[in-house]
DNA sequence: ATGAAAGCGCTAACAC
DNA sequence: GTGTTAGCGCTTTCAT
C-alpha cells in the first residue's frame, strides 16, 4: 500500500504538500495540486485511516448499537444509517447486544474508541449511562428519548392511545396487551400510552408479558390470550400480533369476529397476513436516516442544543379488528 | 481519555512496561503487572485502537459487505458474525451495497483499510476482483465460492435438483423458475442445478426474471405466473415464493391443486404462510459463524490452504406443492 | 506556496 | 525485568 511518502517522492514535493493537496483545505498551487492528485491516483494511494485518526482525533466512522440485527424492525433503520454514512463517506461500525442489556456498556465503550459518533438503537441503558456516553461521544438515540441527548423516536404513547381509542369505539371494554421485552424503553412508552388511554376511556386493560418481539413469541402467547377471554388484543409489535393471529386462527378462533388483534409498526407488507393487521404506522425506517443526519449536524457543531424528534404515528385500520360480537349482533338486530 | 503515559506516570513505570503488562505477552514482574493493571483500571484506561493499529498493522476489526441488511436472509448471517466477533473482541464494520454491484469495489476498498479481514456476503464482484481483494486482505466469501479463496456456501445446485426432482415425481412436466437478482452468484448455481435436473428429468423448465428477492417481488410476478399456464413454480427464495403464493390465492388459484409453489432457504417460520411452503432448508444462518471462524483461522495463519465449505441442503416438503391435477384425478379414478 | 518537524498513542526492538 | 527510543502514516503549526 502506497503511503504519503511515496506520493511525495514521486511527485517531487514534501509530504505536507501532498496532505494539503489531497485534503483540499489549505492553499496550494493549483498546478502542484493537480500533479499530486495525479500521482496519488497513479499509485492508487489511499490515506491510512488509522494514521489520520491518530493525528486528527477524527476517525470518520459512526458506531451503531442495536439489540438484534435480524429483527426486521431494525434492518431498515440500519440500512438508512448505512446509506447516509456512505454518502458522507463515513464507515459504519455495528454492535449487536442480542437483546442482552448487560452487554451494552461494554459494547458502547468498545465502539466509542473507533468512531466519531454513536447511534444507539432501542438501547436499554439507564438514562444516566446514556448521558455519560453521550458526553464522551456525540450520540443520537433511536426509538428512545433521554433528556439532553439527541434522539428520534416514534410517539408510541400517542400511537397506542389512538389504537385503544379505536378499539373502545368498536365496543371493546376489556383489552389485553402483549408486552415486549422487559427492558424495552419503547415498551414503557407504549404501556404508558395504553394505561392513560384505558383510564380515560374506561377500558379494562390487562398487561401480559414479557414476550419475545417475534412471530414465535406471538404464537406462544395464543393459548393465554384465548384463555383470557378478552375481546381484543394489542401486540407490542406487528410480529407478535402476527404470530398470535395465525395461531388463534389455527385454533379456530374467528378474527376479528371473536377476537380483534392489533399490532404496532406496520412492518408487514400488504398480503402477508389475512385478514390485514390493524396497526400503528410510523415511519420507523426513516429513523435511520434522520438519526444519521442528526449525528452529522452534531458532529459539525457540538454546541448545538440537543435536538429530539418525536415521530407522529397513524392508525391503520385493517381487517383484524372489528366490533365486539355482541355489539355487532345488537347492531344487526337494530338494523 | 487516559493514555498509556498517564498510566505509566501513575504507576511509576515506563510506558513500555505498561504496554507489556496489559498485553500479557512478555515477561513482567507479576507484582509490577498487578500494579499497572490496577492503575489502568483506576484511570479507566482504554488503549487507543487507532494508535495500536498504526503501530502493529492489526486493527482488530473485521469488515462485512452485503447487498442489503434488511433482507431477512442476511440478518442472521450478520448476527452470527457479530456474535463470533464479539467473543473474540473484534469490531465489525458493515457496508451495504444496496443490491448495486457497481459500488462494491469502492466499499471493499474503503472497508479494507480499517479491518484485518473481510467477509463478503453474496458479493457480486467478478471472480478476478474477489481474488485481487482476497490477496490484499484475508477474505472469506459467504454464499459464493471462488477458486483459491476461503468461502462457505449453500449447495444451491443440489438443493434445486432435489426440488425439481420432487416436482417431477409429482407429475409436473412444465415448471417455471422465478429468478432473483441478475447479478446474484447463488442465482447462477440455482439455475445450473435446475437446468441440469430438468435435462435429466425431461422437465420443460422456463426461467423468468430477474425479480427482486422480496415478498413484493413475488406478488408482482403473480399474473405472469398464472398466464404461463405452468403447473409448478419455483422461486429464487422463500420471499418471492411467499409473495407469489399469497397473490395467486387472492386471485382464486388453488395451491397446490392448480399450482404448486416452492421456495428456497426455509426462511419462514411455521405458520407464517398457509399452506406451508415447500422449500430447500439450508443452515444459512450458520454461514455467519462458519465464515467468522474461517476468517479467524486465516488471520491466525495466512499460509493455510484455501478452505471452502459447501453446505448440504435438504428438501422440506410442505403443503404448497402437490401432484398435478390431472394426475390427482387419475389417481382418484384408479383408487 | 511549500518544506521541516513535532506530535497523535501505541508497540517492539534494543539496551541495560 | 524494565526503560529508552524509533517508528507506524498522517496532520498541522511554524518557518521560509
């Protein structure tokens, strides 16, 4: 691999001039610069990033921490970050905590060393730890908000409120919520939104969990749901709701006739599940690009006031929810 | 951030001794070592990886290139790599080509600078390019094999052979194959396996494509499939097959009565699709860990002969394939 | 406009 | 067993 010295020798200039020519900034004779760039290309010179990092303290990398790369909720977020990073010619480090909050501090610490900024996706760190890390390295939170730290999240409380309101309108007075991972922060927001809405609406809400935020997690909960006798269930995410939906139908339960089911995220494509899943749609995929751009801004100016964005979500009603049976019959009787 | 100098000063030794104490290797007075380690911890010292990388040429990172992080086929592979990397205290760089082969060279070049080894997942680079890169940095290929380069792949040809054989036994004599991305190498192997099997079995095989390897890609192909009049379809992957299956059923086509559908990968969970998808199961998720371990071995000893592993796959017959209707009626008539 | 030289934090001879 | 020192490849004053 050619070094800056090789280029300098070949172009007949000093290494300082090579550095200047390549990095644009300082003033260099245009002719000299042209020659340097030419020979650099001829030698297929690539600046050693470690050396540059050592000299400048800027590594040109962003670090991403998430609970599970193979969770379809996170994939698009990572893809968004990757895209922005590539455009800005940043490298992307990835660490996967495998849903184990206890390894996060170590992973973050290790990441921090090789990156200029951090993007923590659905981190389960304590607020204080987040602040500590954010102090060391510019940090953006995804799907989690902490005072004083940049972040973008879906307004899960509002979404759940909309969802429960919808169910209440359909006559559901006793609803079950299948919670996700215990440590999930978005889970907290969801529970908060649900309980507040339940109080307001006079709905009897029961929370069950934790459950793995997966298709299998939803299926495993089916028996419990059926036994609960509730007329409507809300899942922590679409995957849980989907698994539940398929399993209860196999058990002969009519959806939405006997049981209304709703999810969260709108992560399923049209046609993946029948009947279509009522859910809360949020542009979760866009959180990746938003976070990356926030980080870029922060990197450019550390003194900026903390920014945070709460993405509004919208209720999407599909076939998996409907009026409670008695209501429906009553309506039929009246009609 | 504390440096090695701070630790040295605090512990009353030279920086060399600190380095030795922390890196284990050389002989250091146990008592001294203990003291150094203690003060290092007290100062929360973390060696600067860029500096170490500069000095040793070893970065302690692996680089991963793939076509699309959000494709569920790749997620588990990345997760496997991430896990092994974490155990070995390696960092993981990720680059996403977004299914665009033309950006791969640039991405690999950039990755190479910050990693000790490369894992190229489903790379669409030319064989020669792969060899060139592999020469610069230890490289392991995933789901792609190139002579002289370490790699692990699923034996797609064999899998497709098994699948077509199964269909032929069910009486299908005219089969359609929905191909995936044009540049996909595993796609080549699949086509090769299919055409060879078709010749041997006397099956009339038509290849259509390319198609996006997604659920939506499968749905988009539905009309074309129905119009083709074929009695059986094989999808490039389960996602395509799944999308197709849901769409044709919406169109009123009986599966497998009227149309048999099969996929590849066995990536869908039990219950996600009805009827269950006949497919080829391969431990694709394990390719991640296998690749990471291969890379580890290669990193430890560059002189090792190239290793390559071809994972056998197995046919999984579920409800989406069945005998052609005429055969079935004939059987009924006889029985 | 360009060159010389001092580091960035660490490792690895090489001395003692 | 421990200290000294010369780099690793680059950026960045400071001279000129």
